């Protein structure tokens, strides 16, 4: 499957590192979604800047914040590849 896709998107750094290590031949296809955040993650520091955590089991407010960040990142990604 890795060979057939143009891009492989990871939401957390551990996923990003695992994919790059598991598929060294396709490292150029692996991207970290938080790096496309249109806000540049400027309000976020450390772990939160480079990871989009799963909001499962958290409050509705945290779920919406996660969704909005994913949406910003996807828009940033599409803008960059267009």
C-alpha cells in the first residue's frame, strides 16, 4: 500500500517516525500533519505543537478544538501542494 500512495500523513510524531523507519525507501512520502497548521502552531508548544492527540474520551470542547486544528492543517496542506 505504501508504494501506491503519493502521501502518507501522520498525526503524531511517533507515527511519523515509525513510518519513516518501517519504510525507508518511501520516506519522502511521509508527512506530519501538524506541520501544515495554518497558524504555524505558534500558540502551541512542545508536544502539542507536533502532535494532534486523539480527543477520544475527552470533552466536546476538546473534540471541537481537535477537529478545527485538523481542518486548519488539511487546508494548509492543500494550499501547499496546490
